[in-house]
C-alpha cells in the first residue's frame, strides 16, 4: 500500500484522485453493481471506485495506462475479488472483445484531457455496452445533455444523444479530488438506445453533416452546408435553411443526413 500512497499524481494522465468517501459511495450507489455483471472501469488509478465495485460484484476488469499504478492496485485488490487489469491506452481499447453474451457496464472517473475523443470512441462501441457512468467536467456533461436552442447544444449533444439516453446525476466539487481540478465535475449516466431514435441511413453522413453545421455556429445552415446540401435539399428534409445549427433537433439532423446519403448515391 505504501507505494500507491507515495504515487505523485501525473498531470499528463489527467490524474485527479477521488478521496471524498461520500461521493465515492454515491457513485457506487448510482452504478448499483450486481454479482455476475460484466463491469469495466476506465482509469482505476489508486482504486477509489475500483475496490468498492469489486467488493460488490466479485470480479472487475480495468483499463489503466499508467504502469506505475498497476502493481499497487493489484496488491490492494488481492483478497477482495478477481481484478483483471489491462495496462493499455483506453482510446485504443476494443470493448467489444470483452463483451460476451452480456453487454458491458462501463464506469470511470475519466481523465478530462481525453474526455471528448474517449466519448466518441465509446459511442462507436455502444452495441457492446449496457450503460456507462462517468465523472466528467460539468461543462462536458452540460454539453452532452443540452437541448436545441441552448448555447451548450452542439456536435457532442447531437452525436451522444443519437446513441444514448443522457441522464446527468449529480455535481461534484473540486475539493473531492486530490489534486483539486480547476473545474466543477458531474456524474452522468449514458444508456445506449436499444433502437436508434429515428431511422438513419448512414452514420458517416450524420457525423459529417453535424461537424460541418457546427463548424460555424453563428451562420445559417444555408451558408454552412452550402457545399454539402444545397438549400432546396435542406428544404426537402423539412428544415428551414435560414436557421442556425443550434436550433435543429436530432430528428431534423437525421432527416438532413438521410437527404445527404440519398444525394451521394
Ligand atoms: N479512478 C481513480 C479515482 O477516481 O481516484 C482515478 C481517476 S483519474 C481522474 C484518471 C485515471 O485514468 C488515472 O488513473 C490515469 O492514469 C488514467 N488514464 C489516463 N489516461 C488514460 C488512458 N489513455 N487510458 C487508460 N487510463 C488512463
């Protein structure tokens, strides 16, 4: 245990270790781990969430990049349950290989410096995932959950909401971590839809369309989408080309994406 306590948090790995017992308990309660479930934790660090999860379900897999944390973590888990440690970059980790017949439950107090690419990596693998509980910068949770018309609504909102139901759960103050981050944090639950919210012909078209639309938030769709979808094609999808990207609902983006796929074929 001595070696883990002497570990100096590394900024480049986004290491902010949770030490607030009340917050740890609330996270574990929100996850509600049950014996026999396949749970994977991203970035276990020194085991703040790992050990209570392991206690509750007897077996846990974790993905941790920092080699120096591996042995102390294995030592701490010994005698509590079966901890399988993958020493790997989670951005390259294939969650599909872990899911057997049961889909995975994914948990993590995520490294904030890679949170956006990590969320996109995870939604790509959402068929293998039952649910996800994450600690993130509160601002990122606000963006994921934002509705059309809100200034936080953007590419992350549309792409995450296409794949998952987003439930922000509670806020966490900087003082719950060591070292304290500069920003407020929040816990969010993401539940991949069993059925997509509307019929989408191809995901690449939605992705391209949303990225292009939000590349210039203050311009109208007519201007921003000029090279992708002419105004009459926007109208053919029942969308007004004179509005800004933040006013368009997910369903409307899906219609526009289907229009784009039709034009490509
Ligand atoms: N779960 C611990 C806790 O709550 O105290 C640690 C959370 S800390 C915010 C993020 C953890 O993710 C660290 O342990 C860090 O080493 C790990 N990490 C950072 N980048 C990673 C990556 N690319 N792949 C896997 N783990 C990573």
